[in-house]
């Protein structure tokens, strides 16, 4: 595993680098004289900045100008290196892998994903992530100059990780070469929705994902909340039915046991509905199936009561609901809204907005990008993960938060990634 290094680039230096990278992105290859005239940096500063960018591989020397100038050698031209990037984000969800990438000038290159069978072994999931990244960034893996790989996994990541997850972290480091930062994948989705999606610009937001698992994330006072032991956002394990079904977490009747995709499908069939998957349930809803509509009304009510209780505790302005189940739309979300209206304290009842998530199933991978770059104001007080024995260096390098740095010039998401409404 490559030895990981802390990011020691100063904010000023970072700004200079972004200036130069932005010029090369806007104008294509330029020689040093052209860069100097356009960037406004002193000769020495430009020299130092270019040396750093050439050393990391972010910038490469391109073909010289075709026409020799006088008797001297043609001026060397400098260009962005298409084979390097800033950061990768990977979401290892329960039944799919999603990846996203930020290029050398902080542009979001794109995102990709692929479903897999539940329980796919970790080496296969990592191999799938590698194939998706290669497809996204043109065959390479951007091993040079990569600032980090932000990786979302299921679970709160509290305390000492099991051997499997440490092994996964090491494997990812070997494959991708950058510092690896692990976090809860749903919290990363909340980070992405608060950075680019349905809660962008909101300082107080609650995110809920209804998928094969149920989880969430909390943004309070403009900060992503991690909580003691990384437990913040485990909304799926709030009990809603004391006489309910046993949950994976060891509890009974958690929200996840009634509002996960599997739980909803099981309940639908138990009531006489016919459908083995989400598309079948969606079709039944669209056809006006009273069993499906009645079930979703009940499930929506349970979700809404949990959200109302959470809202009264933490005071969000916006609640974002995402995940495949939320794509059913109004038949599920209207009862959520009704229960929220009934349960939220009067002062927030008419100011609290319920929104559908905007980033779809790539939100977790996009949140991984934000985590890897580590420069979002939402992360400025995000606590470092606990170091793993034997991984102390890498954890310190990957998760130690630097003091507040300038916000990166992340470009807006490509429109196919954003689906508002
Ligand atoms: Zn549970």
C-alpha cells in the first residue's frame, strides 16, 4: 500500500494552482509567457506553482508551438493532463456500486453505477468499482495527484472496524493509490444533497434514504453531524413498533423493518398483493391497487411520525427524502407530509419543507467526492475518524481535517445527475 501523505498545500498555493489550472482549462495549452500574462502571478510564484503542478502530474508539457520562433527553440507549452484527477467517490451500497470523479480543475467528470446481487464478496465489489472508474475517466485510474478516495459503506463505522472493512480499506488503497477515507454511505448522500442537491444552501437539513436499508444524515448549523461513534443519522433504527419484527441491528420493530424496500414488499405480499420487486409495486400503485395504496399510507405515516419527532429535536428547515422507495412519490410522501404536519411543533409546521432528493442513486458517490476533497464548509468541523491500529498513518493523513480552507471551485453537476421535482 502506498504510503499516504498529509495534504500540505497551503490555501494560497492552492489558489495559485487553481488559477493556472483554470487558465489551461479555458484556453488549452499555453506557454509560460502566455500563462504569465494571463495569470497575474509574479514570475517566481508562477515558476513555483508550475513546478508543483508538473511534479504531481496535473500539468504536462505538450507539443511545442509548430512554428519555431526565430533561431531559438520553440517555446514549451503546458497543458492539463487528462490522465489525472483530484478525487474519486465510491458508494458501496447493499446491492450496487456507484462511482463519481472530480477532474484536475475541480470539474465533476461524471458518475456511474451498476447493481449487483446482495452479498457480493468485497473483492468483486472493489473490482466492479475499479471497472466503473476506468470507464468514467477514460481507462486510467488517476493514481497520480489523487487527493483522496471518499468511500461510503453501510453502517456507522464506530470504534474498531472489523477485519473485513480494514481489508477493504487496504485493498482500495492498493487499487486506487490515493488516501482512502471511509464513512457511512447514507451520511455521504446527505452531504451531497446538502452540497449540490435538494438541500443545497440550507444550513439545517435532515436527509432520509429509503432503500434496501433505511438511513439518513443530519446537517445542523451548516455542518454535517457525525455524532459520537459515527452514529448520527441512523434513522432506520428508531423503533416504531414494539411488537414488530426483529431488525439486523438487534432491535425490534425499527423503522427499517417497516420502511425498507424489502419490508414493504414483504408486507404487500402478506396482505395479498402480488409483486416481487419495486417496479411491480410501483405498477400496482399506478393502477390504483387498494392494498398497495393502503400499505404505503401506513408506512408513510410511520416515516412521517419519526421525521416529526426528529424535527422537533433538531430543528431542520428542510427534510429531503431519497432512495428508490421515495420514487413512488405522492402515494408514499403525502402521508409522510400529513404525519409531519400533525407531529411537528406548531412553529415549524408551516416552515418545514419536505423535498424529494435531487441526485438519485449517485448521491453517496458524490458525497464521497466532497469528503475526499475535504474542503466543503459542511465538513469544516467534521470530526476525524478514529485511527485503526496499524493504519494510524493513513487515518491521520486521510481524515485529519485541516483548518478551514477556501471552498473549491466545484463546477455545477452535469444536468443528467440532477433531477429536481
Ligand atoms: Zn434496527
